[in-house]
C-alpha cells in the first residue's frame, strides 16, 4: 500500500528526514511513533505530496506519488492533528463539502454523508455549527469529514488529542470498524495504550530515521527491561534493598515506603530469588504482582527519557 525508500527532507541545515524508509501492507493499522520533532508529520506530508523532498521515492497503491496523481489522492483520507473544518458551515454541510471534493453524484454523496454522521455519532448535531460542539464532538466531526468518501488509505494524526474517555472510546471503535471494512490506516499518537490496542505493526522513529519496526511483541522483545515486579511491604532495610539490587538479572530496584519495585531482564526468574530473600530476612509482605513491559517502556528505552521541545 505504501513504499517509501531513502526519503531525505532538509530545511536548510536541519535534516528532518534522513534516508527514511517505510513499508505498509494493505489492511494494516500501522502505528507511526516518535518524540516531538522526530519527523512523523514531515514524513506524512511528503507521502501526501504536500511537501517537496530532496531525495527518495514514494509509491502509494503501487504508483509513484506526485502532486498531480489525483487517481491515488481520491483513495486517501486525511485527518490531521489540528481540527480543519469550516466554522460557518453546519456539521452536515461540512461533511457534505469535504465528501463533495471526491464524489460528484449528489444522491451517492447524500448516502455517504448520512453514513459518516452515523459513524461519528453526530446524527443529533447535524444542524450545529462547530463552535457549538464540545471538543470530543469536534474531533469526531473532523474524522467524519476525512473519511466520508470511503477512502482505502487513511492517515490519522493524533485524532484523540484532548478528548474525554467516552469520545476517545468512540473514535477508537470507529477506527477498528474502518479497518474491518477494508481501510488501511496510518496512525500516529502519543498515547501508547491506544497504539497497543489498535496497531498490527508499529514503527518508532527519531531524528528523521527508523529506529525499530515490528509488532508490539517484537518491539518488547528488543529491549532490556522485561518483567516489572511489585511487592507491598511496610519496611525494607537499606542493606536488604542493596542485596536485592545485586540479584542476577535485576536491572533496578527501589522502595518508596510502601512497595518494592523491581525491573528485571526479559525471561529472567528473579522474582523467585527476591521473594526467597525477603522470607529469609523475616520480611512480611502483602500483595505481589508482576507486569510485562509496555510499549511506553519500549519507547522510552529506544528514544531516551530526556525532554523534547
């Protein structure tokens, strides 16, 4: 569906994309992740021929993507992070306008607009103007405008920013429905739990380059941090904490006065050794639970924990 080879984009001395490569298969929900300034939006704009680039090749639907490739553009839907609707038009008129850019037949367009209203849960708001909508409804209108023409390929750039849990759930369920109906989706977000829930494959990029690509399981297998062990206890002497830190395969351990938190290497059996050590030292503890690494752990280990602009 998408093939990007050795894409280079410069802004003066700044290299926004540094020989960037991407392959997306038909039918995927593909997560594109990266810190602020990593090049995600630049890459998307190049793929959509909204930006000129210095070097490389972009093919969509098996064809070279150019500003004049309207045949491919008709099969694409775009929902950018910043809401882009007309404040003077009603909800219905907005969806009808954007759908009309692709569909000339009025009867067919009316059917598509009604379907988009139902999809976004906006049937009762068809006569509202955007400024009368809540943030969640406005996001859903933005999505409805981008997908009303039934695109085969959809770019969703942070579609759930600053919405309430109910609207977020509605949007995520809608994305799954679009995918089940055959759409291939490129999804960017800083909400890692959404990406874990939705995406079949994920790319993490930074400084204009691909850092890692795979399923969430494959990405988690790449990092050092594995199981997270938590033990509830009321006291832990510092010498014993130091001893726990020396247990084989323990990466780090800390005690906050109420619970012991330990990060272990993937595939280790450190939990048994730690619990035995606590018992041998007469420590009484409560609940013990462990968690596998999350996509957020992968992201932070691969891209670093320093703050970004």
